[in-house]
């Protein structure tokens, strides 16, 4: 709710109140019975005490022992590098957005609560970016089948739906994954795509999530099992579920994240798939597949108008790359 409200609400004071309320959640500026500031300070104190007892200068130094980054210096160096390289372009984009808003009667300096609203308008003006029109080219069934085909080509596997497995809802599907060397499944997963009121939690930005149900174990003779849960809009009767490009991105990201669990080569459950992966490396695989969405051949393969099956027009494809 928050994100579309900030993008579409024309009343600046309402946007400010909404932004402030969201950013002051559980802080000392809000309701005292909900504030977490005291708990956080207690947690920081206990963490420092723990780190000192184990011979570390700070809790951060102790935490880095199990992180891919290795040290706080490495983290700061990466952040400094990002600042040096990304800040100039950010300034250019903000200046462009400020001029765009001023040309349309906005007389104030752009603040955090103004940017989503004017960004949406600027995208529409520059690229004719219409999310509802783009949805028409991404029916869920077309996108998922094409995603599975892409994975088959990349990883030499076959993803096959199995209809004789009980699931927790009629919309949930079950799939087995086969590789070229075996006629038995090497992994399986549930796919639960649609939002169901009061039955599913709503995660941040409706990003969906992956649940590891069972790890691979050569000792126990088990193959990986997981569930992919989303909150896509359910199709109306006689129609298809249509995805926004952002939702397509979410689907690709979460499925690639799940593949790390499903296609593991490790033989022991304690280290198979996502087990014991450093937290700052856990999302790396999820980012890889999303890059394919900006490859012209891939975007044509996964898109098809829900009425005509016509692939995404080249103009829209170019605009998606421009607003990336």
C-alpha cells in the first residue's frame, strides 16, 4: 500500500505524513508502548559484552567471522566505492527530476516523500511507461513456462509438473526437477502463486519468499524440497493472471534463489543448498537470473500478449532498459 500511495497521491502533505509515520514506526517519536529504541540499545550492549568476552573489539568484528565480506574495512571500502561512482549519477538524476517537477508547477525542493510521485510522472513523460499496458504481455502461465525453459537450457534440467501430489490449496502446483543423467527427480518444489486474503502473510513489497522444506542428504537418501510463495493477483473467472514487470522480476529472483537450494551438489544436509551460507552472500544467486530480463531474446521468449501471444514490442523493451 505504501509504495503505490507515494507514487500516486497528489497531496504533498498526505505524502509527508505517510512517509513520516512509516519511518517513525516503533521509534521513540511514536507510541511508547510500541517503541523499540530501548530494546535495541539493550541488544547492542549485550552484543558488545558478548564480543568482548570472546576477544573481539566490537560485535561487528565478531560478526565478520561468518560473513563473505571478511572485515568491516572491506564493507566500508565497497560503500565508499559505491558512493564515489554512483553519487554523481544520482545528483544528475535528482537535478533532472527537480527541473521536471518545476516545469509542472512544483515550487519546493524535492524531498524523500516527493520523489516517488514525480519519478512516476517523469517515467510516463519520457518513456510512456504504463505498467498496466506492460502487464498485458506477461501472463503468469507464459512467464513461468518460459522461465522453466530458460532454466532447462542453462542448467541442463527438466522441470515437470506432477498432478498426483496433494497440496494445501487448489492453486498450488507441484513440480519435479530432473537432470540429463537420471530418470528420478533430483529435486521438487511447490509453487503457490496467488494472494489469498487472511491466509498468507504480506512480506515487504510483496516480494514473495522461498521456504526450504527439506535439504539434500546422501546419508538419508533425500532430495531437496522447497516452496515458492507469492502474492500475485489471482485471475478473474475466464481470464489469466497478468504480471507487472516488477512482479516478473520478483519471480525470476525468487526462483533463482530457490535453485541454489534445489540444484545443490553437496551431499550433506548441513552444507547443502542454502544451509550455512554467509548472510551477505545469500541473495547473490537471486540477482543473477534477473539480468536475463534485459536480454532481448529472453524478454521476447517470456512475453506474449494475453490475447494474441504477440511478444513485447521493441519500443517497450527499450523503455524497460532505460528505466532500469
